[in-house]
C-alpha cells in the first residue's frame, strides 16, 4: 500500500497546533507547580510520627497511584461539580486532576529521597547541636535532592504526556487541537505524526536539561577528598 504523505495541509493549520502546544504547556506548568506543593505537604505528613497525619496522606497517595488517570479527569469534570455545587470549566478540571495525581507521586519521590539518607547523618548532626530543621536543610536535603531528581523528572515527563487526556474534556490542548485539524484536513497520519514529534522533541530537550542538572548537582555534592584526587 502506497501512501502519499502531505504535510502541507498540517502546515496550513499550524496556528491551531501552536495554540494547542501553549495550552499543553499552560496546564503542565501549573499542574507541576501545584503538584510539588501538594507532594511536599503529603510527604511531610507521611514523615511525621503522628498517625492522624500519616494515614490521610497514605490513603490519598495510594488512591491516586492505584486508579487510572482518565478517571481523575472525568471525576473532576463531571462528579466534583455535583459534590461542590459549582461548575468547573475544562481548564480548572484538568488542573485539579493533574495536580492531585502528580502530587501523590511527588509525595513518594520526596519521602523516598529523605528516608534514603542514612540515619547516622541525622544523629551525627544532632550530636553537634543542630536543630532538626537545620539538619534537614543543611545535611539531608542537599543529598536527597540529587536522589530525588531522576524520579521527579520522570514523573514530570509522565505528567506532560498525561495532559493529552485533557482533550477528553474538550480542553484546547495539543491533542484536542490536532483532532480539530484532522477533522478539517482528513490527514490523520500527518497530523498525529506531527503531534508525536512535538511531544518527542519537547521531552527529549527536557530530558537532556535534566541530565545536565543532575550532573551539576553531583559535582556540587561530591566530597572534597574525591575532587582533590
């Protein structure tokens, strides 16, 4: 079967796709920022010794980690307005779905990074008279951040890809705009090839930047004795 590829029709409607790219970046950036905040709060609750703080955070993270992302979108858009008695537009519903589910995953990333630090470092710093908050800021977090970065970036990449589900709510993201272009041009192969290429290039660039940042953190936290060799 011979197929005549023709991207000229897609190029003609490039402005629609660009609008979708901006829409995707818009919800991704806000959802990552809110997800980090939610994740930090949940991780702090999980790390406390107070059970009435630990259990709600645990159940929240387990719920979002063990349910499909599409369900979160539908629940935020269709069910939440009924529960709250308010109407939510697709943008707000998508932000709620993305930020809560990403917050659950970020919480485990943050908690895992902190608990991965050897307990002896906590005890050694406390023996020197440092308060717990100071130990966390000066001893634990600099090391934990280096360990958190790879899973944090991986989760952020997954979030960016998950933004495509916002199209099911008729939000004007890249996939939704691509669907509109396809309905006009009837060139699905070209349209969705362009969409795949945009996601690939975007995430590849972000991945390279993440590797550079990780290498920089590694050099910054390397022991002095190792750098002096």
